[in-house]
C-alpha cells in the first residue's frame, strides 16, 4: 500500500478539536457505528499500547478509551503517569460517543483482521468488530471510571525541530538517573536560554551529559520514565516539526496526530554542574581518537572485563591508545589503536559501559577527550566534548588499584 501511516491518519485541524464527554454510563451506550480502515485503527492502537499497564492495576486502565465523532476518532491510553492520545479524521461515524475497549485484545484483532474496512457496532453492552467475513464480540466495561485526560486543544504549544529535539534527548539519556532513591536525578532538565537556545542536561550522580537545543523557548523537566517512549515516537515520525507545551501537572507533546502526555515530577532537578562539570572544565590535556574505531575496540576488549566492576584501562602513550581488560580469573584482553596524545605515559581506568554509552551519544566522528593531571587517590573526571554541537559528557575515572589495575 503506497500511503504512509502518517498520511493516512491525517493531521488536519480536526485533530485539535475537543470531543466533549460522550456517554460514559456503564452498560448504557447508545447504539452507534463507526468504520475505519484496518491499518488506521491498528496504527492508532500501536501508538497507544506502550503506556497500557502490564501489571495489576485499576482494570479500566487496561482498556483504550475510544472517542468517536463524525470525521474524527481518538484512541487514548494511560497508566496515570504517561498518556497517549492518537487521533485521525479518517473515520465514518453516525454519532458522537465514548467507550472503552480492551486494549491488547483489540490490538490483536486489528493485527489479525483482513485488510480493508473495520466496522465497530455498539449495541447495549456489546461492541461487535467486523472485518470482512470475520467478527468479534466484546463485552463493554464501565467507562465512567476512566481517568479524565487533559484536553490538548486548550494547551499553548511551542514548535521545535523534530530532528534536533530527538538528537538532544539521545545525547543525554545515557546519563539520566534510574535510582528511585534519588528522584531529583530521574529527569532531563531542559532550560530555555535568552538567545532562543535551550540547554538539555542529565546526571545520575556519576555521569553528566549536556547538549544544546536551538529554537526551543520552553523550560521543563522531563521524567526518565517518559524518555524512551517519547524518543521512539518522535524519532519515527516523518515530520519537520513537533510541538511541546504544558498544562497543570502534565507535559504535552504533539507529534502529528498523536499527543503524548507525561506527568511532571515534584522533585526539582538539582544543581549538578559543581558535582561533575566544574571539575571537568579544568581538564587541559587532550586525547583524540576515532569514535567508530574506539567503540569497536571497547566492544572486543570488554569481553574479558571483570563483570563486577566493568572496568577497562586506557593505557596512553605518544600517539597510541591501548585498551586493556582483566578479570579476577586471570583472563586478559588488549588492543592498540592510533590516537592523539602528547602528555606522557598514563593509565586511565573507567567503566566500559559508561565510556561506550558516552561515546555512542557523541555527535562527532572524532572523539576529543579532556583529562586533568593525575590526582593520586582522588577520583578525577574524564570529559568528552564537541564544541560545534555544545555536547558534553563527563564520567568519573576509577581508582586503578581498587579495580585490579594497580600494577
């Protein structure tokens, strides 16, 4: 089929209209029918299914909320922290109505149904799904308990370049905190600047990442739990721009005909610059290496890194970088590549996971690392910086003698 999903779903002005409440009374749905192409309904369900809870929760949350009106259909899902509202004008309906349908069961039906039109007919407490010669009857649940969702039509939205927004989040997400005991670090801080360029920052306490986001004038703190879904949704859209806004407790992102909502965290993002960035700014010793070559060497050598520490060594000498690994069982690995280094022999020990993730997020083909003087028992930091994009990554070095590299 030649039509793309986005072109079939449509993004016209109808997608910003409000439905009203419809009839939410349990087992008291007014008879009505709506019809849409199978691929349209399946695309909506695919977008929303990511936030449908898998654990035991309020039963109604395992359903899609479906709102239908002539010329518009919206399918919504929520886990009370994240919500997705996916809509399309590509529907024929004979009434304005709201109902809930079992999310995963409906998605399976739409994936298995034959191509063509799918008609959903509601009578009493039953919805009958018809596709070609096949039909499925679904007993309708009480929709009155479905939590109210913000109306995106009432939110002031700010445009942002989609590719730049995705690139900024990808550049810092490796450093986002995942420790539930430190909630202030479990978010990405986006701070609008006076010149129309925002700074995007993440820090988990041992890693720091920052980049710039041109043309974004809204400050917000994006919860870590929303990050992967938002990146996936925006990255897969064939759009030049997306929009961002906020309403009450929620952050709102409009991506074509889909709206993604994330509940704000109450914890304020801390001042993490003095923890890792300020010490790194004093680093004056430059190490350069080809990103692709270094990443490949790390992948090979880390096979023999100790599983409990993930430590690898970077042995530096004039024009050379040797990546080494060893574990407590006596296994060893090493590989040498050309590198830019003119500051004498030195050993730098870091987590291979942290170094690999920091390098993967680096936008340039050449890695420019900055080191400070050796600091004895102190834990100096290693900085990777790209001046053109404003992207910075910082990780702590390990105490070599404590992780088996003291000889």
